[in-house]
C-alpha cells in the first residue's frame, strides 16, 4: 500500500518538474509581418515566441502578396507532438499606420500541419500583419484526461 503512494507522489513530482521546464509563451503577439514600403524609423514588431533559447515557437506564420489586393496568410504548427487551437487576425495598414481592414480566422492544427487562406486587402496596403490573438495546446487537455483515471485507480488501490 505504501509503495503505491510513493510511486504516485514521485510521478507527480516528476510531472511538476517537467511543467516548470516548459517555456512560458505570451497569449498573443505578431506571428508575421510584411512591409511593402517601410517608413523611415518605423519599428518592426518582434515575432511571437522568438527568444535566444534557439527553441522554435509552436506556431509560425507567413503573409505574402500574390497580386494587387490578393494575399495569402498561412499558419503552421511547428510541434511534432502537440495539437493547437489558434485564433489569428490578418491586419492591413497604411504607411502611416492607419488600419485598412482585417480578417479573423480560427484553426485547429495537428502536429506539423500547415493551413493557408486567401485574403483580400485594399490595393493601397503598405503593411500586413498576422496577429495571434489567442492559442491553446489542446493535446495537453487530452493527455490530462488520459492520465487522470490511472491516478484515481492508484489512489483507490492504496486505500
């Protein structure tokens, strides 16, 4: 009976250590930016999830102009194991920073999956951004549900 409790306690300690090692990422930010005509002194936003660790953020994006008024926004899940839900907006701005319009999309991406959407924008666009509005690792939820019954069984056996 004591052995089962020790195993349960050790596994929960190991799990919390693993959780501490995970990199904390902001809930929102710029995933990609395109500047067709950049004003002098204009700052380029830092990309969401980029840091000096060399570790890739789980989500990446690109925005490319295909023709006048026609753009393609793509989102990629760079994780090899996790599924993510992401809410993004594609925003267009003038050289002065005035908003010229935006589009919102929600995606669920499996590991390694890439999705692309055609987006229309005004012909006078100078800047385009793919903004990550929110995201969630939904495979973590599934992992927790799968491991929960095992912990319950171990506690019941210990009684």
